[in-house]
C-alpha cells in the first residue's frame, strides 16, 4: 500500500515537470516566431523569414503613427502609475496601520478591479465619463488606467509594509520624530522596494493594456497596442513584428531592472500575498 | 520627599469591554530601577505603553517629573524605550540608528556622532557603528537598542522584556550589564519582565501585577520573604502552602523544608509527619515529593529539596515515613484565605 502511494507521488513529479515545460513552450515559441519574422528581409509576415535584415525595425521606428502612439503610451503609463501610487500609498497605510473599523471592506474594495473584466470597466468609463461627463479620452484613459493599477499599488506596497515591524514607527516617535518625520524617515524607506515594484509593474501593465485602451481610443490620443491592432488590420507586413519585438525588448529590460533592484519573488509575492 | 520621576494616578486602560489595566496608582522613584513583574497578559506592556505615550489611558493621569503628561505625544515626552523586538531601523547603520534621536532634536552632525559614539561606547559596541542591524547578533542588537534609547538622554528608560529574546547565558550577563548602565548613567529605569529571578536580581523596586492590578510593591529584600498573598507567593516560587495550628496560612519554599528521620526533635520548627511519595535526582539535591498532614489536620502534597551531601542526613526513598521540619523564620505568613487568591494562578510561571 505505502509502496503504491510513494510510486504515485514519484509519478506526479515527472507529470508536473512535463506540463511546466509544455507551458513554457506554448508561451515562448509563438514569441520566438514573432521575433524571428521581425528580422526578415522579405516583405511578408512569414516563417521562416526570407533572409536577414533590420529594415523592418527601421520602418517601425520611422512610422509616425507608432511613434506618436509610443509617446502616448509612455505618457499615460507614467502618469497612471504615479497617480496609482499617490492614491495607493495612503490606502495601504490606512489598511495596515490605521484603526479603521471597515479595514477588510476597504481592502476588498481596492482589490476588486483585479477581478472585474476590463472590457466592462472600459465600457462603463466610456458611457459615464466620455459620453456622460464629456471628459476627453486622455482623461478618461488616465482614470481608467489608474483604477486598473490601484490594486497592484495597494497590494505590492502593502506587502512591504506588512513585513515592517509597526514598532519601528513608534520607536521613531519615541526618539523625538513628529508623525510626519517618522513617516518620511522610517516608513517611506520601508516602503521603497514596494514602491519600485509597484511602479514597474504598474508601468508595464498600463503600457501593455489592450481592453481599456482599445475601447477608449480616439484619433487624437491612442496608445501603442490599439495602433498596432489597427495597422495589422490594414497591412500584413513584418513591421508589426518588429514593433512587437522592440516592445518585448523594452519589457525585458524593465523586468531585469526589477529583478536586480527588488527581485521578482518579492513583486509577485506581493500580489499573491 | 522628591517628586517621583513618573507617576500613574488611577490609570485605567480598556480595550473594548476588556479592562487591561485597572485603576492603578504607581510612583516610579528617581534614579532607580523599577520592574513591573507579573504573568502573561497582566497588563505590563499596556502600562509601559501608556507611560511612553503610545496609547492614552481610558481614564486617570500620567505625571512625568511632576507634570501632567497624560495627553503628551511620545515625541514630546523624552523617554527612551527599548522594544521587545528592538525595532532597530533596518535601513540605517548602527551609528545612524543611535544618532537618530539627537538628529530629531536638531543636534548638529558632529555633536550627534559624538553622542552616538559615546552611547555605543557605553554598551561596548563602538567598533560596530558601520554595520547594519541585520549584521549583528541578537545580543548586539539589544545593546544597540539600549544605546539608541540612552543617546537621547531620556528622563526615563523604559524596557519591555529586553532580555526575553536572548539565550539563557546572555540573559544573565545582560542583567548585570543593564544594572551597570543604570548606575553609570543614574537613569530612572522601568523594566517589564515576567521572570521573577530577573526582577529579584535587578530591581531596586518591584511592582507585582496581576490581572491589571498592582498586588504588591517593594524592594526585593522586603517582598521576597513576605509575599502579600498566595498569588505573589506562588509567583515567587513558594511551592508549599499549609494551615498552621492557629489557623493562619503559611507558605514555605522547598529549599527550606528539611526531610529528617521520624524521631528528630522539632527544636522550635513546625514539624509534620509525612510519607515520601517520590524522589527525583537533580544533581546538587533531590526533589522529594511528600504526602503530609498539616498542623490543622488537612492532607497536603509538599515538595522539599534534600541536599545530596552527607550533612543533610539519610537519603529518603519512596514509601519512607519521615518528619518534615519548617523553621518558623522561613514561614511566610499569608493573609487569611481570601476569595481570589485561592484559584491557582499558574499561567506565565516558569
Ligand atoms: N490593543 C489591544 N487590543 C485589545 N486587547 C489588548 C490590546 N493590547 C493588550 N490587550 C490585552 O490586554 C491584556 C494585557 O496585555 P499586555 O500586553 O499589557 O500584557 P503583558 O502583561 O505585557 O503580557 P506579556 O507578558 O504576555 O507581554 C491582555 O489580555 C491583552 O490581550
Ligand atoms: Mg508584554
């Protein structure tokens, strides 16, 4: 009996291992295809590529709708991330350090955007803010993305705060620091890794967001993902692959920076706490 | 009489409907070491936190240097607190931790470093100023926390179970170390502990607490031989309780009960006849468990330490009929049986 049990336990590992490898293959192979086709010298989006060249990268970088869209995406990502942190940190402090009666409710509220489908949120924002309140689409997008990033900001900064001993702030107060000074000199440094992770994660999430950005785009302000989708519908050349590859490269750089400064384990530990 | 360094006047702390500290009055004598001693949950930390200003009492007043400080925030009290977790700032070096207090007081850089150095010197860690707290052992962290609290030249030094995270040997060393720092600086110290040996060894003044109330205060030499009631006696290690012939209650420690042959004269001691139930070998002595009848005729279970050297007389073994002698001078007389003292309060007694 116990021999059978131990054998099934052993069997489970190879199965899990195989599934994991399969998962990686399914995830990575299509990306490799895209990257490979981006380097083609030919003019169709095809694998294997016809020859090797950087021409499509040149074209992608010079294509003004993409360029404008990248600038818009960056602008939106930076502002939305900043806003989400600015709102998220006080919420985190209230949840972890405050003496609110409805703490759990508050925490639940700020995490709910994680589970509401973004298309629904997008549609709601479109109806209420753009049509209803006549806000321009940049403002609406900014609000939408901020709401989208807020749970990340609260969770990830919360994870750093949960690790810090609450007695630290009390110690600072006892040593003569006003509440504000204790916050700046002790609490904020404790929050730093969380702020960096939340910032990077928020930036990437906003930059890559499709549903909200797609629903709320206009001719005047459009982020990169909708611009690329738009392009693909009209022409099927490798420029999109080149643009995607560039985005991918930039994301990898951000990920490496994140790993070097605070570590991925912490970032994702923060989300799944 | 000089004003006490601090005083609590009718201080009560309630959490929801629960009374953690129940209308206590306490004076902290200046320049001395006072311990708050009591079992877990009796309100020691709560009392210390009210003194430090981290929580406001539900009612009552807190005086520091004779002035009302009940509503003064911690940063204006100028008290040095050492937390049980030490609460060293992990992102600062040891020296910066210690210089933090002077910095918050606007002491200029050079003077600040000098003071930090001085405080680290006091705890013998001047050479570790550049380390981060994480790179120190528990004992070293504890000293840094002490240095940090001392560096602000506090009116009171408050220590919440400062030794409980240290191993047994280090704990005993640090008792002497804290006493030395106290006498070198002349600081008024309030130390919270649930360890009676620690309190006896370190205190000028002991404050025994139970369930949010103070049950006895005094110098160890006064408290130890005359516990105020059965609770205090049990807490201080009196294991044996008996009723004397005249109806008075008495407590006696196992090391003061002598196990002798049946025919030994009492010689002024209280004598009880007993049967040895069990004998446990403990190196220097034997722990003898006995069934006896006390002078009031009640059956009692008693413990006696019996030395293993020859002077102590014949070695008892289980089943022996023996005589127990309790010298009058070693009996701690307790007030007549009163209600709450009877329930066995053993939590937190190690
Ligand atoms: N913030 C709080 N909210 C509710 N109850 C509390 C709070 N702080 C303390 N208590 C309760 O008050 C009582 C006294 O707590 P306190 O921490 O003062 O005990 P203590 O004597 O320091 O015990 P220990 O030796 O275990 O540290 C305990 O029953 C505790 O559960
Ligand atoms: Mg405590």
